[in-house]
C-alpha cells in the first residue's frame, strides 16, 4: 500500500513538472523506434498466441500482419489468365494469395498451393503482383505443375498493385489472406504447409479472431498518422513534393532519427554472397546512401538495372554509396559475379556480413534508397525513378536542413 502511494506521488510530481514547462521549450527526447514500441502479438494471451502461431508455421505474428486484418476489398472487376472476369466483392469467403514470379518462396509453394486448393471448399485466388501471363505459365511449366481448375490465377494489374501496396501495406511474398464478407480475417506471410493451412482455415472461418480485441491492441501502436504529427506542415509538404509513396513515407517516419550501430555486425552466409566492405565503421561520420536492389540473372535487362543505379550514383561526390543486394528467386550475388559490369560503389548482400540495421529494410519496392547522416537514419525513398528525384531526396534527407533534425518543431 505504501509503495502504491509513493508511486502515485511521484507520478503526480512528474505531471506537475511537465505542466510547468513553457510551451516554447523544445525537449530532446530519446528516440523510440515505433516498430519496437509495442508488438501486438506480445499483448495477447498465451492460448491465442499458440493458435495464431500454429497457423503461422509456428512463427510469432508480426505487426504488419495485424495491420492487414479488417481491410476491405477493391471495388473492381479483374480478369484471370484464361479470360474470365473476377469480381472480388461478389465473393463471400475466399483466399487471396499475393505472390511474385521473382520470389523463390512463391516458386517453392506453387505445388503446395495446388494440392491444398483441390481439397479446400473455400475458393482460392492467386494474384501475381509481379508477373504477366506468359511469365506465370512459364513458372508453372518449369515446376511441371498443372494449374488446378479450382485455382483462379490473375496476372499483375496496376489497380491491384495500388491496392496491395497502399491499402493492404503488404511487404512480403507470398502472403495468404483469408477474406470473409469483404473483410480480411486472417493473413499469413511466408511458406505454409498442410498442417498450418488446416489451422488457417480454423482461425479464419471456424473459430475466428476477436477483431475488437485486435483493434484494442492495435491502438497501443503508433500509427503513421501519429508519426506525421511529429513534423511541421512545411516538412510534410516537402515529402509530398518528393512524390513520396506510402512505403517510403512510412519507412521514413519510422526510422528518422534512429541511430545506426555499425558495430552490430552479422555474418549470415557470407562465404557465398558478395561483401566488399571490411570495416563499416569508416562510414560513421559520413553522409551515406544505401541502395537496395536485386538481380535475377546476368541478362541484358538486369545489366541495364546496374547501369541505371550507376547513373544514380554518379556525380554525388559529397555522399558515400553502398549497394545492398537482395537475394531473391536467384542469387543476386551470383548474377553480379557473372556480369561483365559492376556497381560504381561497394556492394554487400543482405545474407552476408553487414550491420544488423541494414537487414531490416529489405522489404520494399526496388531500387530503394535509405539515407544515413553520421550514423543517424534520416529517411527513405523507394522505387527511385530518376537521378533528379534522388538528388531531391538527398537534399531533403542529408542536407544540414534535413527534416529528420526538425522532427519536433
């Protein structure tokens, strides 16, 4: 009882002190990574955790997976690869698997999904967010898999790309989403098997999650809108002028001001993948741009990708660059080794030796630039389209007037 009284007294004292701070006083608070503020999964009771983990191949559920729950469907009619119209909103219950022809996990899972579809009473739609009809058919043919009659396959469409990116906020392939009455009721990211699929069906349609409870837990997390409130209208306008897409904007708000630890070095499969930097600490006092990209093979099209990034890099003498290779369906490192050209800056692989903080930004549209100023993350720009846009981003995130240093004005 005495401890409670003392605690209450201290809280009141702190509250009273805060009330006395003049409005014009700027408080420099320790940076808190919003991604680590509250893990919604950790807030659930043990029985619900186990239920979700079983459906998620015994993995903890990530916050971005929770964010997809309750999302609605796009108001549009699509066309599958054999020419049939597909009206998503006309369906009561169905699974939507979002995949990519460039994703190694998606390729591994083709046969699994084909088998699961045959025995499921729930309609199944497979949407390739990356991949046209010919690429999809080639992918199935290469795996010697026949597309089941019960599986509706849809190739990439711009309207769906916008829905997947901006409405669902989907970050990884493959992602399986269960819809019921027009709302997402469960989602799993990554490969699944027959056992996890049984759990998915149960948690989606037989014993569904308490969405009110999920919404309550979700409120504990800072939203992107909350983070926007840390910036002035002037700086928000600068981001909008940059044509900052939702991925870039969210990543920027989440990481700006975060300190990068150059000493937390991970060696993943470094003997296999390219790593051209011996000492990352040399970048501690530099203005640094990390360019995230991937290479499928050593074809002319992929060489053009390397040339484009080299064009982005050229002329920016006041900034250091590192290319970070994403290892996708094929090894980006192997593709680069087989090319007769290279990048005009040091290269590391996400599966090689590098600071842990570099690893977390590998789930976004490529090429993506992540900006670091003297060991502090200041912003991000995904799907860079021109050298001019990169120059604008460098000015916004790496200049002395960087918005990251004006966050609390």
